C-alpha cells in the first residue's frame, strides 16, 4: 500500500474477502483495496500474520478484520465467509491469493508435496469461490485470482506450482463463463518476478536474480505496487466488461524468457 494512483474511494461500499491477505502480494492488494474504500477481510492460516496487517489498515483509516482459515478446508472457509458477512453485511469481492511454494526437482517431489501445493493454490481457490458464490450472486460481485506465468513455459523446480496455477487459469475462464450470467466477473492477474516479496527472496537464488532481471524487457523487477494497481483496475467499474481475463503483469518477462541474454 503506497502512493495513490486511483480515484479516491473507487471501491467505496465494497466488501472484499482476501486469502493470503496478510503478507506479500495479496497483503499489498488487500491494503490497496482498503485504501480505495473497500472493507477487507484478511484470511489465512495464521492469525499472527493477519492481525498486524489488519491493524495497519485500520491505522490508515480503513476497515479490516482478520479471520483464520485454511483454504484447503471447506468448512473453515465457509465459517470465514459467514464471519465476514456477519461483520460487514455482505461480500462482493473475492481475491484468491493464498499460495504454497518451494523449489523441488520433479524427480524428488513427493506425491504429498505435489498435492499440498495443488490443494492450497487450486482447490483452495475453488473452495473460496464455491463458498462465496451465494454472496457473489446476490451482489453481482467479482473474483480476482492470483495466478503466475510459470506454466507458460517449463519452469524447473516448479512443476507442482505450475500445475496448480494452470488449474487456476482454467478455473478462472470456466467460472467466467458459468457465472457471467449472474453478473459475476472472474479475472486473474499473473505476476512476473516481484522483487519486494518473501517468495522472490526465498525462491530465486541470488546468482539467478541478475540474469533474470537482465532478461526483463522493461529492465526491472516488478513491485507489489504494480500488482496493486492492476488489481484495483480489474476490481473497479473501469473493468466492468472484462471477464475471464488473465492479465500478465511482468514487464514482458515470460515473452522474452527464451531470448539470448543481453539481446
Ligand atoms: C520438497 C517439500 C518442501 C520442500 C514441503 N514439502 N516443503 N518437499 N521440498 N522445500 C513437502 C513435505 O515434505 C510434505 O510431503 C508436503 O510437502 C507437505 O508439507 P508440510 O510441511 O506438511 O505442509 P504444510 O505445513 O501444509 O505447508 C507446506 C508448504 C508451506 C505448502 C510448503 O510451508 C508453504 O508453502 N509455505 C510458503 C508459503 C509461501 O511462500 N507462499 C507464497 C508463494 S509465492 P511428504 O511427502 O514429506 O509428506 C508464489 C509465487 C510463484 O507462489 C512465483 C515464484 C517465483
């Protein structure tokens, strides 16, 4: 949450349910939604991550609550949805940002390791969309999924995440078609390498980082703010005819990933 780029209160009166909402990219998105006028429920497994984020939003004059739920567990998700509607009266915006990730070669990846990431990223996204459906239908709401570009090419050590995010893209397009009739818009953002995240510092080794940066046509890594701006746009009425889109926000990185370095 930082410099404002959008009309004040562009999301005023909206209620957002944001998973993974305490930290990283979705932490930023949650803060930006609040700064744009939405009341925000921050949802993840760990309340200790969520409470400070919710408090930071409130300290800036926004409305926020923290709700603990594991997106893999449909009963916990349903309870979190109920707690949010009880507190804020409705839900008309869902952001699916909860994600698991670690680096692992495919030949060493266990079935449970693969399944754990698919369960968090893909099944978790389904669970939240499914549990929020009645609210979204009632309010002609929207879903914004946080995807990735890893699966557009073959990304070593990321088979599990790529498979999960490919599923998130499929889910985005299918729900856009099935739920468009209810006025529900379903879109995704596919971030490229975002510099100021825990994922980037933990998952991308230093020696790879500079090569990666040099291959980004815009010559820099993304920042959380870049994703925040895309998210506010897609959630606002400025995007009212955008449905089923997967907006790549990566400075052109994946398109140039086969390019000779320095070219
Ligand atoms: C191999 C691993 C592993 C590792 C876990 N597993 N970490 N396998 N290498 N480093 C395996 C375990 O061995 C186990 O399988 C299975 O995964 C489940 O592990 P648990 O620890 O029991 O599960 P859980 O506590 O539920 O969570 C595991 C986790 C989580 C999903 C890995 O700790 C996690 O992801 N934390 C990081 C969250 C995060 O950073 N999110 C942001 C993602 S950024 P076995 O077979 O042993 O039982 C992002 C952007 C993508 O997604 C782009 C990046 C460039």
